C-alpha cells in the first residue's frame, strides 16, 4: 500500500514538471457540480443499503431466524454499502477541480483509483477479520435467548446434550456426530412442546488458536472408521485458519449406533 502511494507521489512530481500543457477547458463548474451531486447520491444510496439491512433485520422475528439472517446477509450488505460510499468519496475528491490538463486527468484517475482501492482493502479486512468477533457475540445472544412457547407463551428450557438425544432421531444424532451440525432442543415443560433448531457449524468460524482471529473453519471431514452396532467409529475434522493459514486436525470418536449407515446416508 505504501508502495502505491510512493509511486503515485513520484508520478505526480514528474508530471508537475511536465505539466506546462494547455488547459482542457476553461471552466470546471459543471463538472464539479456533477461530481458533487454524484457523490451525494452515492452516499445516500450507501447509507440506505446499510440502513435497509438493519430495518429488514429488525423485521425478522424469532431468535433462530434472526441468527440465520445475520449469518447470511450482514457482512455482504455492509460490504456493498461500503463500496458505494467509497465510490461517492472518489467523486467528492474530484469535485473541486480548478485546473486540468490531459496528463493531470490521467494522474487524477490513477490517484483516485489507488486511494479508493486502499480504503476498500482496509475496510474489507476489518469486515473479514475484526467484524466477526462482534457478529459472533450477537449470534451467541440470539442462539441462547430463551424461546417462547407458542402453547403457553412462557419461556422454554434449552435441553442439555444428554437430554436432547431423546428428541433427536438417529439421522440427526449421526449428523451431530459426523458433520459440523448442532441441534438445539427447546422444551416447554408444561405441555411437552418441542422446538428443534439446526445450526450449521461448518459455516461458522472459530477463534484461531494461533492468531486469535475468528477465522478458524472446518475444511474437511474424513470418516476414518464407520461406527457399527458393536464398535465405535472415528472421524477426523480438518481445520484451517483463513487469516494465518494455521491448520489443525481433531479426532472425534463416534458412538456406536445402530442403523448408522442408513442415517448417515440420509443426513
Ligand atoms: Zn489464524
């Protein structure tokens, strides 16, 4: 990045010595006005995209649906908004032109594009490596927020890993073991009403033990040994960090289960 600015600066210096050319046009008022208006429009659109996302999010009902909505749309919506805002900034930076030559036009385009790219790369990194911490915190709150029973209107109870097995069929249990999937089971203790929510773990990054960013993801799952009715099986999960590239393997023992092949096939 520093290289780009240095090159741009040297380029400008060389051009300044050279730029004894004639002006392209005498008056830049109409361009300046146009550029200013385009920048205002871009900023308005960018803000509307970001605002629109949060309005849509607030209209999503229920912890689980909100959770999925944030996971799916938040970073991409903010990223699009930022690109539009930066485009507006590029026009704004060129809305006070008083003097221009053909060479200076090239310089302006080059410098504007370079600056725009630098800002975009910085924001992209923030969204990719820092923002997930903030998202993760909010997702955790949404996931464990007490669910309200539609039968009684009272909060339900989140069952523990052991308790929930009674309500998950074998396909679901195999999925929980083999794939990076998690089921949460909420129970209304008064009426026995059950609500099951599925969370896809592999979409979800963990904190990297090496660089501590929230960028540690399952990349591959290998079944070393299928569990049978008599013996337990084994699966190896491969993790890789999207930031520093740190890799790790984790071996998970699969409980012996009847009909595991069938359930693994349907999962
Ligand atoms: Zn890392």
